[in-house]
C-alpha cells in the first residue's frame, strides 16, 4: 500500500512540474510576442519622427532630386528579419537626413529640426529598450528549452531569433588623429 | 564698520571659547563625580550632577546657535557659489510629502524621521531638493524598547527628464529583496537586465518592463554603479512617471556640520566639498542631461 501512495505522490509531483513547466514556456512565448510588438511600436514611432523630419528637410533642400526615395514597409506581425531590415533602412534614412542637414545650416539651426531630432533620439532610446526587453526574454526562453529536465517538455518549441544590434554599431570604432 | 569676515572670525572665536569652557565643565563634573564615588561622598556626587547637566544643556544650545549664526551663512555662501537659486533651512528636513518615504519601499520599518539642512536649489536647470535624514525604528522585546537608527544619510529629490508610464524602484542591498518585492505588491515585477553583475548587486522592481530598460540603459547602469562607489553607502532609488528621481544613500554622512576646530574660511571649503559630493552624484548619473 505504501508503494502505491509513493507512486501516486511521484506521479502528482511530476504532473504538477510538467504543467507548471509547460505553462512557463507558454508565458515566456507570450512575453516574447509582447516584446516583439513593443519593438514594432518603437519602430513605428521612430519612422513617424523620421518622416516628419524628412518633410522638414525636403522643405529646405528643394533642389536635391530623389532624396530619400527608399520606402520602408512597416506592418503588424513582422518577423525579426523584417524588423532588422526596417531598422537598418531607418538608420540609412537618418544618415541621409543628417547628411543633407550638414549642407543646409539654416535647416540645422531651425527649431523644428532640433525638436524632431530630440524626438528621434528618444524614439531610438525606446527602440533600444524594446530590443533589449525582447532579447532578454528570448535569452531566457532559449535557455529554458535546452536545460534538462525542462528540455524533455520543450519538443514543440524552437529557439527564438534575437533582434540584432544595428550593423554599424557592431563595427569597430575607427579613430583617426 | 566691521566687514563680514572679521565678524565671522570673532563669532567663531567666541563660540570656540564657550564650547571649550562647557566641555571643561562637563569634564570637571565627571571627574568630581568619580572622586565623590571613590571616597563614598554621596553629597559630593549630587553636587556634581547639576554641573554636568547644565553644562551639557548649554553646550547643546551653543552648538545649535553655532549652526544657526555661523554655519548657516557660510553654507548659504557655499551653496550660492555652486547653485543658481538657493533656499537653505538648517533645522528643517525634507517634508514628508517630498520625501515619499513609503513609496521608496525601504526594506526596514521606520517609526520616526529626523533630519536637518533642508536645501532647495536649481542645478543645471534641474530642480533639486536634499537634506540629511535619519530614520529611526522602535524595537520592543518584552519590556525593553530600543531605538535603532536604520538609515542615516542623504535624501535627494530631483527632476528626471525621461517620460515613463510606471514607477521603477532600485535597491542596492539585494539580500533584503524579498521583502522589498512584497511591499510593492502586485504592481511591480522583478526585472532582470542583460547585465548579470548588475542583477546580482541590485534589485530592480518596475511596473513596466519596457520602462525599466528605457531608464536603465547600459550607460545608466554603469553610472549607477559609479554613483554607489562615490556615495559610500547602500543606495535606494525611485523614478516616477511624474518626472522625479528619489535617491537615498545610507552613508552615515552628516552634511554641513559646524566644527569648532575648523576656521570659517576652511569651513567654506569643507561645505563646498560636501556640495560637490552631492553634485558629483547627479553628474555621475547624468540626470541633468
């Protein structure tokens, strides 16, 4: 009889552990999805600010033809690669606007430009925060699905992709004297 | 007419001599008490007792007067050398509604709040209030009641320019973290950043994970560690959606204390170094940017 009780207790413990582990995986997945939508929001915010800045820049740089022609596609439910691509395109766009601003001092010194630049910096900080939230959740999830014994229940799950840092930020800093 | 410096030096000399006199009187009182006790003369002991009591009372009053008449003008002078708009009240502390003691979720109970050196200034366009704070906890075991100082140090409230949707709390002493989290209740979640060393050293609780990562950038985490090293004590921080940062450092430091061994001109130097301690903390955190 004792053996039966022990067996039942072991089965109950295993069942509780399995349910809680499985729920933890689901929770982690939901958190990753939330974090991903956080990146989308931050990307949209940054894009809106950049578009406004672009309009201001276009007003000053009327003679420049075909500047900033690239269209950035933003939509709901983007994959990590798509978000990475959109982020890189926005970096390029910001670079072009700054490059144009270099040639137009009156643009650089305008109040609207300064305000929008501040807004873009803030949007970039939000994007960076969203990226870090996402990556930390992905890191936790990826670790949990490979660690034994939880890995036994993680057969249906695959490792999530990280949202990478912008390529130019990963490059070595070139210093010239 | 005497100039300000001569007056201050004369006042300082007067205070120094009086303080020395009262200290000698207390010493004599104690010595007589011991002599009386050794020679079993109770009357002698009783006579010495009022000497010690009166001298102690007069010494305390003198020290308060010193702070008011000598220290306060010097502190104001030192503050106006660094800050734009100065309000200094030597015997006041930060009011309760400014301190927001409960909201900081300190990991200990507090029964009484004491403090001094209320300072309200403008630093690099940032509204800044700080004062010395002493938090005392009343502990009873059976018939015995003791008062324990659980916090003694700087309490600082300043503007914080990042817009966040919920509160963020940060506590250096990670060991008492469980209680800290309990106090915050359902509103907060423990945040783990990508910086393992930082996670080990600090407990971060935030209402919104994104806000925590937005405020605690990799640079900010470095600044906080640097500030802690400068602060010289366990620190507690709170960032609010209302745009305020609360920093409490349990360093045991007492700012703007008047010392009868330090001459007025040297005292200004001492006060200035204490002011730079405060501004150094803010500059390290880059809060004015």
